[in-house]
């Protein structure tokens, strides 16, 4: 009539319960570990990508080599800026460069002349001439030895206006990666009898 449970049977039931709890804990820990590993991998790739972008913003910039002006009468009607890669910079395509020109007659946005009128709201265009380009990659700077000339035609229907004696200009050259190079120059106080000047 009465059925007695022995100590051995009770211990067996407790052991099975403990085993089930242990297996459940192991499964939960495995799932949590998988989530943590995936999250760590995602964060690492995001951090690496952010680091590369930040590095490009600092290093992928232009370096000014020389700035000259073409003189017509008593004004400068053309500005030529020779550029190269800054130290540690990667490839820089001048077709993707945006120039912010701040001069005595206002502020202008200037882009490469290959950019069509419908594709931009820029005020004007600049052209590029290769001075030194061993692999004919112009208008892309891909070697520290490359030298390309950016030419800005002023006035005569173009913006900005021609520059007079003693006038100052600041331009900011922004590459596609977001790096900025600031170039400042001043027209000499006297242009009489000159055809070209160092700015």
C-alpha cells in the first residue's frame, strides 16, 4: 500500500534536476558569449573604419608648392597654384576637390571644370595642367613627385573678379576625404610693367 522512496532515489532525482539547471546555464552562457563576440567584432570593424576615415581627413590633403599670378594691365587676371600630395597622403583626384575662395569681392565655391553645370551649384571652375606626372595620371595626384597646376581665371565673365594691387585672398582646398588645405596670398603693391608675379 505504502511505497517508500529510498535515499538513493531522492538523490537521483536531485542530481537530474541539477544537471538540467547546469545545462540550461551553459546554454545561456554560450548564447551570451556569442552575442558578446558578435558585438565586439562589429565594434572593432566600426572603430577601424572610423580610424581610417579620421586618418584620411588629416593626411589626404594637398600641399602648395608655388602660387603665381598673370598680370594684365594693373590687375591679376589669372592665379596659378602648383600643388602636390602632402606627406603621407593617398591618391587625390582634383576632379573631386572643392575650393572655397574668400576675396575682396566676396566668397565663391569653385570646382574642377569637368564637373557639369547641372551637377553643381558652384560659382566657377578651375582647370588642371600637369607639370610633372610620370604615369600620366592627371588630374589625379598619386605620387609624391607629381606636380599639377590649378588655374583660376578671374574676371571677364568669370567669378571671382580680377585682383587689384595689394588685395588679399584666402582659399580653402577641400579633398573628397574631407581634408582641408588653407592657402593665403597677397597681390604685390605695384604691378606696373610686370607680366607675372609671385603671390
